[in-house]
């Protein structure tokens, strides 16, 4: 069994703008998560083309030993120390090869672990659509599978969806106003108003998250915990993406690729020299 949820993130940007904004924000967010020997190591970042599909192939290693949320969570609910030691081995292996394939309007993110092999999986499949999150089953799941999927809307302007420890005033879409585009701040009814505005683009990221953690006595707890952390990550990331709009809206893809090369160098230095930092696990 696996636990599947679909998160729908509506944004006041176009799909084409989002392609640039997402890459810029990923690079910046990686810096915020790197230090103390941990964080992101970029091995490969190069153009990809196969069977008519084009995109960017990225191969990264995530060094996450000290703060990865599974071990943080399991420590608190499991007391069999021999099994706990095995779980620590899982964590140590989590940062192995990770492939991200950016297609024109879709993104596939697969994360597996050498220790648990097929018993552990986090898979994120994304479609970017020029709508307000109204489409059903955009990922074309089998009808019986889709029936069990919970669709969750993320409102980037709703502060109640943000943990107090994650809140930053400068990354609050309800307070941010773009100088370059005039977009924002986002009011309580911004999503309803968005469809009525002819001068503001919009889109929805449909993020299908499949989680499998096959471990007797822990499966449901850990799978639900991972899903909560994914929702938290999507919420924080897209709040940042919108509030950084003026930093990336004028950039071209050529600018982004140059920035990624510079970021790769910076990450290597930060991983060795900077202290541990970034998002830690939340209990709820």
C-alpha cells in the first residue's frame, strides 16, 4: 500500500513565468539548506532530449544525515534500539542519487533509498496548468486509484497554513507587492478575484505525492508524517517564489543556467564552510 495525495498550488504567475521562477527559487532555497557538511551537491545539470521530450536533467545528492525528518520522527515513537539503529542506516543512505527531470510543463521527482530499496519511495509528479486548480485527475490515474486520492488546496497567502517557526514577514504574499509587475499583496479573496482580472496571469501546480514506507508498525505514521512535511515544503517554497518575483521576473533561461553554475560552486563551498541550517522537521 502507498499513501497518495494531490496538492494544488494556485499562483498569480503564468506557466512560462513559473518555469523561470521555479528554477531561480530552487537555486536560492538550496543555499538556505546547505552548510555544516549537509545540503545539496549538484553532480549533473545538462539539457535533456529523448523521444520528442526536451528539458533539463539534474542529478543531485542531498546530504541530510543530521536533520532528515524520518529519523527525527521515528526516534520519538520507537524504542527498540536495534531497529532504531537500522533506521539510522536508512537515513544515512537517503542522500544518494536523485534525478529530477524538468519537462516542458511537467516535473517528475523520485526519491528512493538503498537500504530499504523498493520498500521506501517518495515520488512527486507535477503538472503546471493555466487554470485555477479546477481539473480532476490531471495525472491520469486509474479511476480506482484516483478515488483514494485526497486533493488539498494550498493558499500561499493564508498565514494559518504556515507554521510559526517558518513565518517570515518578507516572504508573506499577503504583504508583498511587486514593483515590477504590480501584483500583490494577496487579500483573503485573491483566488476568486484572480479569474476576473484580465491583466494578471494565473496557473496551478498539481503536485501528486506518492509515499511508501513499508515497515511494520510504522508505515501509516511515517507516511502521514512525510505527507505533512511535503505540504509544508510546498507552502513555504511557493510563498518564497511569489515574494521573490521582482528578482526573477526579468531573467531569461540563459540567465538561469548561468546562475545555476554559480550556485553549484557556492553550494560546494557552503557545504564545507557554513554551519548547519535550513528547515528542520516539524512534529505536526
